[in-house]
C-alpha cells in the first residue's frame, strides 16, 4: 500500500527546542544535509505533505517556504511526530508493516518504540476530518481500535542540542538519497586539491575549490552543494554537509559531524555543529557542539566552550527550567539574528535567545534572554523597532526580507521579554 499523504506535527513539548522554536517550526531543524521535513520530501517525493503546529509559526513557515495546503490524495496517510528523525530505517519498519498481507485490520495502525507512539497509518483519509485534533493525538478515542506495532529503536530530538548527536548519521543517510542527483567528485576536475576516500564526496554545480584544500571522507561522506566556494588551505573532514552558496574561508579547520546550510560563511575551527542557514562564523575562533540558527553573526575570535573542567554533564537553562543534558559536550545554542562582538567568549552550554547584541569583556552567562543589549544578566533590552530595522538591512544583502508573519513572532517574543 503506497503512502499518498503525510502529516507532520509538532510535539506538545515545543518549548524544549528553544531558542530555535521562537521563530521556527520543529520540522525545520537541520539534522544532516536536510531539514527534517526535507528528508521526508526526498524519501516520498510523490506524497502530499501537510503540517500541523502552532498557528502563527505555521503561517510563517508556509510563507517562507512558499507552501500552500494541497488537496489530499486518496489512499494511505501517515501522521508523524516531527521530533522523530525520519531515517530510512524508520521508514523501512513502517513500510514492512503496512505492506504485510497478514495484518487483519489495516484501517488504523499505530507505530511505537518502548511504549512511545510516534506515528499512525490510516488506510483511507477520506473518512476522517484532516483538520481534527484527534488525528495527532495518539491517545485519543479515535485510535482505540487501531492495531499497534513495535518498531526498531528510533532517534528522537527531545531538545535542540540532541540534533548534534545525530547530525553525522543524518549526513550518511542523506548521502544515499543524494547519490542519484549529485556528481561524485572523482568524475570532476579540481586542480591541486587532496582527496581522501573520494568515492564518498558529492559535489553540486558551479563549485569552486581552490588548490591545497583537503577533503577527507574517510570517516564519513562530504556533500558540497551548488555554488559553494572553498578557499585555499581549508581542511574538511566528513561527515560534513555544505549547503548551496556557502563559503568556507581560508585555512578553515572543519572537523567531523558538521552541517552548514545555504548562504553561510564558515572559518576558524568548527566541530560537531549545525549552522542552520544565512549565518556567519567566518573568522578565527572555536565553535564546538553548537547549534546556530539563522541570520547570526559571530564576530572575529568568538569562542565557545563545550566541555566543563570537571568533565561533568552539562546543564542548560531554558526560559522556564534547567535541564541536565546528559552530555559531556555542549556549546552554544544561539537564536536567530543574534550577533556577538569580537573576542566574545561563551561558557559551556550557553543558551542565547533571538536578536541579541552581545558584547562583554568577560565570559557571558549561560542564559541570555532575547533582545539582550550586551548579554549580561542586567543588560538593557534591545528595542524591537531598531532590531527589526537592522534585520531588514542584513537580510536585504541576501535579497530577503522579514515577512509579516515573522514580525508577529518577533513581536510576541519581545512582549515576553518585557514582562
């Protein structure tokens, strides 16, 4: 039975993904070469995709990605929790069950691991209201007669920093999807560069790689998008993804497990980090085990600590609680449009909100609220009108502008900070 429709929905604990969740939907998290929803689009290109989430955020997503609701197709529908990384192994389990002829009641199926239900399958959506809340509530009466199946262990993103644990696996998974459409570097001519395990390196169109660059795919694939420029003396170790129109600066040291979205500038030393899109970390300085959202600029010699001197688990503060990450390595979780000054130092496990102007003669505190002017606990609040004005200047350089829907979300966050 084919999958004709897919509904992605945000989980109830959306605040756990702060600061990313301030301006983005959960399925926009980048974990590998793709954002989570893009992974599914590549895996099921013929399926109609629909989304369920917070209304103002959903409106912003639809505008930014030029998405409009589409009429559902007849036939099988998957309803999927967007916090579950949609790896190929997850879909293999689901499809094997759906297509098993021995299932006696295929009209409604539930898929779980260790008691957590993460997806459902409906054989025909025509009998149900696609806007009904019960479709995404797997504990509702609607699913009482569903047949339930246990699947293999999945990877779940419970907090934003969890994406860092899975970025390398995500790149390996996405490499398989992209092999059909991208060119292996071994079939192209790039003079004066050094390739290790070149069969695992994919390159898009109009890529410029300067002499003395080292691309080392021995530990995992390297995927280089269209119009990428890699300057001399850069070393890139896989797994690594470099998105369209991104620039890797001279002498960059890119270690394993990194994903850089489109229109980024990356330099210095970077390890196990995700830079969502349209953000710059182009100068010297260390970025490790960090998630950088969009339109961020990290000034020259900005450094992040990602390991405590005691080697203890790192605790991170969110707006409403403190969380033990269970991880020994966590760097900076940085919200959209935040900027750090030169020589900035972020302590281990720092969470910074959106639209911060961060300047300090010492290490920043481990929690920096949105619209912080300075970054200290007693910092002034950046006026939202000025913050938006600067954002428009920055975005215009990439032929982009804030949408009306984004302005609503920005205003909502500003009101929270004022209170």
